[in-house]
């Protein structure tokens, strides 16, 4: 164990301050506003219909954090920051920052959750608002757009003609599969509102004719059949083991005999203390779900076997970036 000093602990305890400043700026969409042209604190206050004293303090703090610039009493967001935090920027990570606002709210209930406080559980596990849902879907695209091709490259696509992307969000991973395999066709399954986001993204990407869309709830609805490969990406951590077994069974029924399921998620070491990002993510699941967790390979194999998958194997353990991959196969000959 590394030596930990008192000052290091205090620094960790105070990390929330700059985080909260950034989240508030994102909620107010300050970076989009100040990317357009420089404004004084009074002008920003007018735009936000806010409190000028509070606005000025916030703007000065953002400038100290080097997220804004201040010159002659005016603040602006330089191109190097606008690239990442303005809403209309191509590479914007703003959706992920806004998703962190929801995470902040849920993590604020962590002490009560650990104590078993029912009120804290109700607050932490409240359904996402429409704004929160859009931020979440946008955040998943931000995380996956550069990462998905690496995941696809680790998967054998020989003989795969039809892909089922379960909980496929706005189609980020589907697009990566289609780019890697020009003959492949895909079905994206997700909630009705999310499917419309996927349809728009796939149309914009010019692959609409290769994608089918199925709207539903994978907790209750059957999945469309006839697929050679199913992807379950960053889903199992939000579920309890019984929920995962039920979902695996639905996926098995959607696959052709001999078809494969790829599970992408944190895959934990047997003692569950590493990788570190996975262990911390488990706390995120405690804060945000009723029964979610991160799982070891043996736990994944147990639940996949309970759902009557065979040939369960670990494709890669991952390095803490939620890039662990587990593969399982629907048997060609199944039990009567």
C-alpha cells in the first residue's frame, strides 16, 4: 500500500469543489454562451436571469481553473475549451458532464444508502427525468465513439450476418460493427424514445438501410430473433444476478443456434478489489440502482450457464475502462 499523507486525504476530501463548479457551469450552459462572444458578468447575469454577485464569483473561479479567460472585465471561452464543453461542438463532452450532475445527486445519498435509510434509497433511485435520460444517452455516445472500434476489433466477426445490439442506445456500437463488417446488418433494441435517437444517428451516418429498429423494454419484452451475434454492452452492472439471468435467457432466444453473446463490462478480479475503477463503479451502482453491481468472470459464467449458454469464455479482462469482454454461445443442440 502506498504511503498516504494527511494533506493527500484532505485534498481528496476537497476535490468536490472544482467538480461542482464545473457541473454548475455545464448546467447553466456557460461554455456555449461564452464561446459565442465575450461578455461581462452583468451581461451573463442578464442572459441567465441570475444573481450578479454569484455569477461573478462563479466566472472568476472558472477563470482560475483555466476554463474561461478574463480580459478587460469580459469573460470568454477559448476554442480549446469550447471544443469540449460547448453544446454545438463536434467533440463536445458536455453530455457526459451533464450526466455527472445526475450522478452527483445520487451519490449525495451514499451515506444514507450504506446505513439502510429507505428515504435515501427513494431519492437516489428515482427515475431519470427526460433531460437526464437525454444526457445519459449523449454521455454513452461520448464515452463510446472512440472506444467502440477497439471493442469491435477484439471480436471475431467471421460468419456473422446479423447483429442484435441490446440496449443499443443511439447506435454507437452498431456503427462500429457496421464499419468493421460491410456485409453486416444490425438490429438496435431499446426504449421507444431512445430508438428515435438511434434512427437519427444511423441516418446521419448513412447506414440506415443496414439497420432495423425494435422498440421495447428488455426487462419485460421478448427480443427479435434470427441473429448470429448479440452485444450486451455496459448493461449487466445495472442489474442484480437474477435480472441478468432473465435477460440472458431472452437474448439466447433471440440468437440462432450456435449464435454468440458478447458481454462488455467491468470484469472484476476474484477478490473484487480490482481493477480500481471497477470497484469504484460498484459504488456508483449502489448509488444509482436497486440491485446493480460489477461482476467477476466466475459470476458471469455462473449466470450465463444458468441461462443455458455454453462455451463461456473470457475474451479480455480489460484494464479498468469497462472493456472486459465475455463470450458465450447458444448451443446448437439444446436440451429438450
